C-alpha cells in the first residue's frame, strides 16, 4: 500500500439535482492507485473500522445510501462510473483506486472490464439503505443524511488519513 503522501486525491462535488441529494458538505474523494498487489484490502479497511465488506460491482443504475458513508476499493480491472447524478462526473476506476462516497452521494456503473471487482465497506459496519431518488423517499432521506456523523477513521489511512483534510464540517 502506498503512503498517504504518495497518492493523488481527487475531490468531486456535485450539487443536489432534486433526485440524488449528494452530501451538503463533504466532497466525494478518490484516492488513485493506493493498493498494490498483495495488499489485503478487507483487512486494511477492517483495521480502520470500515467493515461489512462485500466483493462485487457497482449497480448499473443511480442509487445512494442515506444512512452511512461508503468506501469502494477496486480489487481488479477497471470500470467507468458516474458519480453524483445523471449530471455528475464520469470517472475511470482502476485497480488499486479507492472511492469514498459521503452519505447521499449517487453512484452508477456505466461499463466495466470482465474482471472488474471492488470491495465495499461502511464505517462501523453499518447496514446501508438503498435509495433511488424517488420523490416520496426524499424528505426522510435528506434528514438521514444530516444525521450521519463523520467517520472516526479514514478507511485506508486511519486517524491521520486524507479524508479529514477534506471532510472538516460536522453536524
């Protein structure tokens, strides 16, 4: 695993489009090319209290989670993801990359290599809700997002991680 000072951090901030709220304060973070062959990604995430991990892919439709933040750590392959909403950023997620999605941030897989796989995990191992941007869910989900606390640890680098350089506000 690379050291925090060796990685490129990309921030993405997409405004609420009245369907996908995104997060009012925290930007989405992408850590480029953090993990290297041989790194035990689940063990690293777990050691920083991001757990409940699964291995799979991103859904091919826009969705978000209103009750927790999420980390996606790319184990293999590459994928084109749309982050934020239909007007959001289109990015290439590649082996070794880490994407940290604040609560409320939309994400969708546009296409992926046959071998694409990412781990997903959540601070404290919380169970996530699935939100689709439907009008009837919006009032409750906006309230949920406001109640999600900043995590205690960066999912990759722990207490001294880059996340805290970018997620400064707390509710």
